[in-house]
C-alpha cells in the first residue's frame, strides 16, 4: 500500500500533524488529500503541550512541509 492510499483512508478522521521548521502541531478533521500529500484540515487547532493554543479553522497544508500525521480519537 502506498502512503497516499493510507492517507486517503483517513479522510473524515481526526488527525494530528507535525509540521517542518517550527515545532508546530495541528489537529483537525482531514477533509481531502491529493497525490502530493497536500491535505485540507477543517476545525483545525494549534496544539502545544497537549493544550489548544489557538483555533485556525480550515487550513491547507503543503505535503512537503509535513513531518508526520497520525489518527487521533
């Protein structure tokens, strides 16, 4: 299974994403993903030390800036 197929299985799931560069962790509902691993998150929140830092709403993340993503409850 290719990573893109696995990511597309997560559509409509709540996920956590760590971004490159800054120590930035985002949580939100995955609404779409493309072949370049660009993803659209809705109801996105920036998280720091397991606490919500701020609400961001809908966010489009570029695939080459994503370090990892995981499904959360």
